C-alpha cells in the first residue's frame, strides 16, 4: 500500500460518510485536535463517500464515479486527512485499483500520495510523538484490517501510550478481522457474527474502561453486538481520547 508523502499544516479534512451519518462527534473531535496542532483546515462541502462500499462489493463502475467525484472535490496539493483507516486505505490503494486503466489514474495516484489517516498524520506528517493532558483509563485499542501494512496503528500506540494516566491493555489475535467487511456482514451474517464475537471477547478480556478504534465502521459493527449483549464498555475514536486528554489539561491550566 502506498504511503503518503505530502505533509504540511494546511490540510483538507475528509469527515467520512459514517461520521456524517452516525458519528458527528468523531469528526468534531478530529477537527478540534487538528486545530490544537495549528492546522489550517479546509472542509470541502461537496464531499460524500470515498467509494469503498461499491468498490468492495465489486461494483467498480459505480465506484469509479464516486472516486472520480472525490478526486475533484479534494483537488489541489494539500494533505487530505481523515479519521478513518479504511477510507484512507481506499484512497491510497482501492482508488488506484479501480482507476488504473482510466484517464483519472494520475489524479488517483496524486490523491493517494497526500491522503493520511488522522493518527498517522499527527505522528508522521507533523512529527508529534507525545500528547499532553491526562486520560486515567485502561484502553483496549482495536486494530482494523485496513490499517495493516501502514503506520496507522503504531502511530495511535505512540500517541496513546504518551498520555498521562492511560494504560493500554493487551488485545489477543490483533490481526483478526472484526467481521464487518462492509457488505460481507450482510452476505455472510453468521460468519460475520462469529468473527465479531471473537473480537469482542479479545477486546474486553483485559477489562478495559473503554475500547478505542481508528475506524468507526468496525466500532459500529462490534459496538452494536456489545449493546445487544448489554456489554457496557464505551467505544471511543482515538481522536475523542486525544481531545478528552486536552480538555483535562485545560481544566488544570
């Protein structure tokens, strides 16, 4: 998978369709974290979806339309930052696959070069390796499939482990999928359910105070299962933890 090469504090923010539809608080937390870091943020109003659902379902004709729209909306030279490992992976890998023989292929490559997941951008784009404030909780960090082969998960570990009071718990079978897989959970619900249950068992084994994630699609899947089982362990995006730590610091300033 391609790694981004374009950095700088003037950025374009991709909120993702899941944040738009379900997790607006994650987009807000991400925005506030980026503002804290001194970023000049542009929020393109025409953004919709990265194209991943159609791409993963094999509907590449429609995926190309969505990806083409995304390329146009995020045109320019500034880094594109998103609080989603899977959306970042789509723009850095999937978009080039579905457009590799299309006229837009060079534009897809250019977008891949400057697309970052949030934690990865903070650590490797801005060079920030420690985070201020305090978050006195035990945290289990879920590693999503789409962050494999990237610096995303390790970046989150770097930031979270630097926060005063935060204790990271060990998570078993870290590389295993949560079972969501977009349309996979619809096409193969029983397999998806069993995979989700295995993931939940590993995430809560260390008795964390909260479960952290870098991708709200995963959290929506296993979080829904946890809610139905009345497993009352909160789920938080890493951006929300970073913001909570900042807010604690501001209280004592």
